[in-house]
């Protein structure tokens, strides 16, 4: 299948994101209709629905619907005012996870993105396993589900991500694009709004197959430039690239323990494992960082951070770990157990744009060894080479 693809685009779309976060924090709401938006005030409220859970959608409730109408359709629903900071926290986690798979990410919204994985597919056994790994990583690290569409371009990938919601994975190989599109409603095509749909429907055009039967000159005469766009969309033609709008500002990894930890050796070994992941991503992106940050969350959910800014930027595992270990020693946890630990690097610079310093010369062998290790991991898998200090940790 791989040889058929000239470009591999993934559209990641979180499932009923706001409502799913609320259900995650309120397990008693699982399986119940949750509507995030304004207070309905017993059907007299103003405002609109931000997100509705899939249970609420069964009653006809959907996003952008007036909250008063949502209440009439689903008066027994659980109505929640939005918690923006909470959603932003999970969004940052999700995009952090996606950056583990490719640096080429176009953020569409707080819960939606395009990924270009053309250059990183060789790190995975297959396109399907890559998609499953992304979904599994999001579920394991956040408790939320995402639907993915994988296709040769952005428009088809976006349609595919909606095809098997929720928790879906739809792959559309290049030879199957037309077969996939033809039976769909024209409403699914990028650029077809309500007004466009009404005009096309009036012409007897309801499916992509019917739209495709019209030649380019007819579409251009009827709709102008929009007609050319519709002509291309009906044939799955979309040359747009994934646009990376922002430079990476920081790279970090964190983990939540299954059992709250007081054992310092477990904490240190975990931190070493996280430092290795951070440093590998830095090197893969051609970056170094000058500030190392340690994050600790205790069993009472209080969270603390420490930062250390270095004289010289680094992307070496041992450098990052040693600084993190020193900061860990500054925490006085008392009787509190650790629920979460994380390490990150910020103030990033291009490693090619840095001057060679005495530090670089002294660590040249280490850097060369770590880059060789990165290559071996990419070729044989992430667990092919691990740090000796983490072996006992992994067996626990």
C-alpha cells in the first residue's frame, strides 16, 4: 500500500471534545446526554450549544444550536457551562502527543488538526498501525477518544475522520478515493454550505457521483470559480499542503502513575525515561533548549514546577536528566505521594545555528552516540535500546 501514496495526510478530530472532558471528570455522567453551553434557564436561556455528547445527539442536539431549542429536545440533559482552562489543558496534551509522530502539524481548532506523516511513515509498520498508535496514545494519556481519517489529501482525510465517529479510523488509499466519495452526500464536500447545497439540490445533484457527472465547463459557467472548486472536490483533488503555523516553543513529556509513588528510585527512573523521550524529539527536530522544567503533581492534586536555565543549550538525555534530578531533590514532599511527574525543555534554538562551544566539544561523543541510538530505535523500534537505569523500572 505504501508505494501508492505520494502524500499521507491524517485528520485528527476529538470526539465531542468538551462534553467528553466533562464526562471524564464526572464519571457519573458517562452514558448520559451532556450539553456544554449556556444555561438553558428551562428553555428561556440565550446562547448556543458548544458541544453535545453523542448521547445528546440522539435527541437531535448539535453544536451551534440555540440552547433553548436544545432544552426543548432534551430537557433531561445535563447542561454544563464551558470550562475553557480545563479544555485547553487537554488540548495541549493532545497536541503534545501528536508531535511525537510528526513535526508537520496544522492546528485547525482546539480539538482538530491535520498531520503530514509522509516523511515519518517509515518509523511504523504500516499506515493502519500508525493510526492505531496515535489513537491509543491519546486514549492512554488523556482518557479521551479521537477519530482519524487517513487519505492522500486534506479534504478526503477530513471527510474520512467523520466517517466512523466516534472512536473511528478510516483509511482511504489513493486508488479508493473515488469509490469512497461517490456515494456520499454533497454536504460532505469542503466548501458546500447550506446555500450551495440548496442550489445543487435544485439541480437534482445530491451525491458526489451525481456532481461528478457534470463537466468542468458547465460547473464554471454555473458557479464561476466555486464551480472549479466543486469539480476538484468531487474528484478528490486537493493540492493543499499541511501548514505549520507556529514554531515549536517547548518539548515535554509527563506520566501519571497507576499508583501514587513515594519511592525516589522509581521517580528518578521515570524521569530518566521521560528525559530520553524529550531529548530524542529535540534531536529529531534539529533543536536544542536552554531551559529545563520539572513538573510534580502530588496525591492531593497540588502541582509544582521548577525551572533551570542553562548557559549552553542542550539536547542530551543525561544533561536534561541530571538537571531534572537536581530539581527533584529540591522538593520536600513530606508524606505526600507523587501522582504525576513530567520534564520539559523550552527556549528552543536551531542546533545548526549555535556556535561550537567547549561544551559541544566535550560532549561530541555523547551526542554522536545518542544520534546513532535514535537511528537504531527508528529502525528497530522504540524499545530496541533503553538506558540501563530504566531496566528495573520497566520490570515493575
